C-alpha cells in the first residue's frame, strides 16, 4: 500500500516548512558530475596541502590542555574514556575535583578563560545532490522532490557552554540553529549533580537532556547525521501529512509509526528520532556504576509527549536502561545496553484519542583499534489500539541500524551505516524503508573535518511516490567544525 | 620591627610546610598503599594505560591513531619524562610531576586527585614493572638557572643549536619542521611516526617549558623517542646548555 503524498484540505500551516526549494540552484546531470568531480578534486588537494598536525582544542580539551582524541574515537563519537568523562559530569574519570584543573582564581580570570567553557559546532553540507525515481509527485511541495544539486551550507550551528561550576556540579547548554527551521532553540540545557552517596553511585541530571546519552549507541553522536527532513507544508492538524524527503536519521531511533500526532495535532514523522532517542526531553534522570566499571544503570522520568518544553498531558514518561561493559586492555572495548521506555498518553491518532507509545531496545558496540562497530534495534509498541482506528492500525514497528567506522589513515575515517525500518501505524499509509549510507571523512585537524557521503535507497525497486521509496540516492559533501 | 620578624618567621614556616606537604602525605610503599593505588588506577588510568599497564587501554589507540604517541607502557617500556640519565627509571618525583601536570596535548593533569591518592597510584604503577625493585634511580644534578639571558648568550645558544644538530629535527626556526621530520624518518620505539616538538609553542613542550625543564630534557633526553640525551656531549659545558635553553625560550616569545 502506498502512502498518500498529499492531503488537499485546509491551507493551514501547522508544521514547520523544511523546504529549501525556494533557494535551490538547479543543475543538470552534467553539472552534478562536474560539481562532484570538483569537490573530489578540492578534497584531494586539501588532503595534500593540509597540515599534518592534528591537535584539537575544543572547550574541554582547552580546559585540560589535552587532545580531542583522549575522549573521542572520531568526533562526535566518544571512546571509553570520553564516556566516563561524560558520566562523571564533565570531570575526569575517577576524579571529583569539579574540573578545577586548569582553573584560575576569580581575580585572575580573563576572556581567554571563557574559552574553557564555551565552544561551537558548525556543520553542514556545502553541496547536496538529490535523486528521485519520480519527479515532483502529486502532493509534494513544488521544487523539492526533483533531481537537483543544491548549495546548502550551513545546516546547523550550535553554540554550547559546559563544564563544572563546583565539585560534582556540572552543566551543559546547547543553543542550536537549524537553518531549515529558522530561529534558535535551546536543544539541551541541564545541570548535573554527580557522585551522590559515593563515587559513581548516582549522577543526577535535571533539565532538557538527551535520554539516550549513556547507552552503547548514543542518539546525538552520529558520523552520518540527520540531513534534515522536508515535510509537506500547510497540513491541517490531525490529518495525514506527507513528507517530501526523509532525513536519514538512524531507523532504530525513529518514530516508525505512520499516523501519530503530537498533542497539538502536528504530524510526527515516522523517520524522525523520538522517545528515548529524541535527543532532547525535559525531566530528571539518574545514572551510575555502583558495582564497578562493568555495569551502568539509568532511570528517568520526562514530560514526554514529544514536546520541547512544557507538558500538556497529565502523565509522565518513564524509562530505564542497563549497560554491560568490557573495557580492560588490548585497545578493545565492548558494551551492550537494553532499555525500556514507557509512554503515558504521549501521542494521539487522527481521532484525537491518546495512545501510550512505548519503546524497547537493545544496542551494542565493539571497538578494536581503528575499527568501531555499533548497532541498535528497537521495537515500538502501542499497547492498546484506539477504537477509532481499530483494524486500520498496526501497533508494532521495528527499526534496525548497524554502523561501522574505521580509520584508513591517521586522519581519514570511512563510515558505513545500514538502516531498516519496518513501519507501523495506519495501514493505508505505512511504508517501510531500507537505506545504506557510506561516508569518507577527513580530519584536517581533530576538530575540523571535511566529508563526502552518499546514501542509497535499497528498496527503490519497489517504487512509489512516498518519500521513503521515491528517494533513489542522495550525495552530500560538507564540513564539520568544532571549536 | 617585632611584627616584621614575626611575619617573616610565619611566612617561612608557611613556605616550609607547603614545600614539605607533598612528601608529608607520601604513604609508605606497601601492599595496602598499592591496593588503594590500584583502585584509583582502575577508574582513572586503566582506560588509556590498560589493565596491566601496557599502554593498551580501550581508549589508548586513538590519541595518535597510526602515529605516536600511545599511552606509556608501564610494564616494560621506557619512560620519557625523567630527571635521571637516559635508559634509567624515573624518580618517584618524576612520576608525581607527570601525574600532577599531565602531558600537554596528550594526557590531562590529574591534580584533581589528592596528593596522597597520586602517591598511592604511583606506588601501584611501580609495582607493574619489576625493574623498580632492582634499585633506586639517581637523578642528574639540575642546577638553578643563571641570571637573565643576554643577547650574546642567546646568540651563542643559536650557534649551539646548530652545532649539535637540533635543527635536523626541530627545524631552523624551531617549528618542528626539520628535514628528518619532513622526510618521515622520526619514529618511536613502537615504530610509529613521531613529530618533534614545536619549540615556538611552549604549550606543546611535553616535558615542561620552564628553563629548568628544558635543561632537564636536554640532559636526559626523552627515552623511547628520537630525542637523545646530550649529557655526554654538551653536558660538561653548563654555559652552552643554558644559552641553548634561553635560545629555545626566545623562539616562543611573541613576534611582531
């Protein structure tokens, strides 16, 4: 069954218009090839001319006068040391000094010291090239679903401030600016109270945070990050709303259901990250390693309901996660995590009936020298199908993501990611999808990288106008700067 | 007058107590100390240096990837940062200094651990290497720097820099771009490519950037790297060593 790509009803704009078609520059296939070759040549030249030094200096590295790679396998993904640094509330593993190392007394502070707390990330695709099986299908926004190459940089600018304010008290604020959505928003902002009771027994986070920060495969740390989804503009509340292009976020983290709405009636994209993997929920959570390094627990309660701020429903969502680690020697580490996320009236169907939308998931990761392999599998389930959609709604959906990164030189990382989404929700709309993406990322410095990436739709043979099927392939080349 | 005397005595006592504090909290090197040290090591050091101290911790590969440095192999490897002659084990104070100050660009400073905890973890680290049971290392004599550098002294330091071939690795102007470096001939004992220090950037001097720290590096060398000890060559001529030190320090002064 094919998805309806359009709903010709009220022209009320109730969801953000992610379309960038109005500023797009359209090229012919020949020009795409020329641009692609130019990028490859430019990349090659940059490789040859780039300085060999790979010292990095983002905020935490500046503060501790060390290297980004102490904490990262390849930014933004963390290695075992970086994970423990994060868990310890931005204090070195095994230390409860409030990050006082490198700090000066108040009277000695100067502007340079601010850089130990403040950083930014600028990331985007300088060039995006889209290929579709069917151009401008009925219902899609004009000029979005067509083969073309666009200059799109930057896509996202994030200003962040973080660190410790006292012994065992840390904070993090991320002010993001997704260019496609306009404006700026606090993506995450929270305070941590660490080592409550005894060392590593309990760390508390309060605020707007990413619930899935500590599992084996964290939501907000992707080598092949979300490229931005384009959803049909002008969709009325509680009506199916087409999306022009998928954002290529990991399927294991995605909503997976067609026909779910937030409490304001905005259509929830089946391909956007949500629930435990939303990247930003407001609430409280606790994590710790009470029995040693091999075991980590996490429990939390958040507003849920896919609301960035506030809580319009009366219930709260709760979750729990356990993680088992092996990290001893031989440049090897491995972990496995399992979580349960229990929703409470956290979404609606088109009849405006509430549903309890839950997620259960597993993730695993193994790192050996230059190779990093990770995977996540999740099952989304709506326990009781609302009577208004009985017989029309599949209440179970699954998502699988498998990824691997490997350094082929000291500065070049090659990544591969496979995604499979077996969609649920409204039977008349749901469309499953499988994608595979490959990326080459060259770190000019540990904190400055250029990349070229291509994503392919493995189900293109099934055809169809839906964005999940209609996308043939997508090519991106851009830069990722973290200072 | 009496108040001044009392203040002077008080200040002297305060300085004395601060100076002796590090050693005052140094616990006896026994089984209990090493066990406490192991607990600290497991949560603070293991992730880079590995469970057995071989420098192969789960996070240890990424700092240089295919290039140097890798975390120190406490069990069998040589020690870079010493005040002892080349090929010797480090003094306890050398290990304490490295743990406390870290290594710029590679290892964060662990001054967040209490001094007692740092001594405990050092006792454990030493237990990983049998050589520490063999004898007590003896430090080279590190004299205090002479008076302020003169232009003539710095010029002599420049000549000494050339005379002893420092430019082959560190480059004519100290940027770490000498011919040996550019040709890729510099490797550490693991066979990994290694870059010479950029002498114009004090923060990149891993064994410290004070005049005395530079003197120490020249005299002891950095074992396990291509940086040799010059104790047997220039060591007999203290004036040339200090002139070389001041010349190196002059390279990192702000330039117009």
